[in-house]
């Protein structure tokens, strides 16, 4: 699949095929691709907590997601919690290098998440990035240290049906050329 095909066929999927599983090998390949994304001074602060067993995925859905995201991810066999180590990306000797501070960790994790969802798509899998989640419960369930900022829960599985393409803004609305 070409890069253009990946970007044009990737969707935020809210309905997954029931009874499907995703292999640990595929999840590891997806996470290795996420690791290849550029990061501030190669700091690689992204962290991933994977609910790959049906029991753990069900626990996370019930305890950490609001009802609409429980529904959206109902048949997704895998959930990936994304986080980043704070005070590293965008910092030198413990001091922020610019006004963004820890927001740079979010920027790097966003790039890693983009690589993650595109690699998933190349493998025939689909994703939904969910930002509305209970970070405190996620921290408890996965024993995520306070040194990490929890960003999202990404559902991973095989799409049910063909989600509609949602239109994008015209280029002149989002870009200025000088």
C-alpha cells in the first residue's frame, strides 16, 4: 500500500468486527513503527500500555471510558494507552527550552500516534484515538508512574463495514504561502 493509499483509507473507526483478535506480533510491529517517529533530541519519551487480553480490554473499557467510547470500542480486541515521560522532550537540564515545555512531549507523542495508526492501517487494522478517558483509573490499572502524562486510549481492531470519509477543509483555509 502506498503512503497516499494509507492516508486516504485510514479512518477513525467506531465499529469493529466481533470475535477477531490481533496478534502480539502485529501490535509489536505497530509500536516499533511508532518508535521511528521523530522526537525532540531523539528523547523517545512515548510510552505504551497494551490491553491485549479480552479480560484486560474489557476492564479498561468498563472502568476508564465513558459510555459512548465504550460503545465505539466495543468489539476492538486491543486497547493501547499512550503516555509520555514529562520534563524531557523540550527540556535541557530540567528547564524548558521554549514556551511549550511539556507540550512538546504531546507533540512528539502525536507524531508517534500518527505512525502507529498508519502502520496499523498497512496491516489491515483500524484505530480510534480516544482522548476522553479516566486517566486516574488508567494510571491505577496499568501502574503508570506520575512521571508520565497519559494522553489517549487507542482502540485497535478490524473495521466493521466501511466508515464514511469525512470531508476536509480546503487547503487555502489551513495554509498560507508567502
